[in-house]
C-alpha cells in the first residue's frame, strides 16, 4: 500500500517512517473497526496511534475513542494536539461519557470527534450506556 493513497502524506510538517504506519495499515486491512496498540516504552505507540486517529478523523470522518489510564489523559491530549493538530473531547466522568454517547447516537455519522476516556471509568461504572463507534 502506498501511503499517499490513504492520505497520510497530507499531514503537514510530519515526516514519517513506514514502521510508524504499521498499525494503520493493519487496521485498514483487517476491517475490525478497533485496534489495541501495546508495546514497550518508547517504541512509538503514541505516534502510530496518532496516524490512525488522524486518518479516521480527517479522511474517513469517523469518531474514535481512546481508552487509557487516567494519568495519561493529559499526555494524549497534548501529543495529539501538538504533533497532529487534532482536538479531543474528554469523556472522563459519567456525565461526560453519557454526553459523548448521546452525541454519537444523534450525529448520524457526521461527527469525527476523538474522545478520550479512562479504563478506570469504564471498569467502575457498570451502568454506563453501551457505545457503538462503527
């Protein structure tokens, strides 16, 4: 796959290496609508994930959900804003999560927001409404 064909070459001021696009390529080829990115410290998870999020937000115009530890929420927001020019919406409280769900339910696939929540919220709030992103 030539990366220009999937639009990644349109990210301004970004030089990428092909290994940083492996996760995006796998996601586009497997059509599972979800991706778990995990690896050791400092091997490029944030950058690889940033390309995935950029692609689905800007090219496919679809919403995304980042689930991470609470301590990493500010880092994710900062990295996505400063490295990729992507804004995010927090869903870190029960009320914010429910608002996110309502936005997604009533958007008729017109939203391409990137939401961030914590897995601790999801694990402790067993009465949260189900969420469908795709």
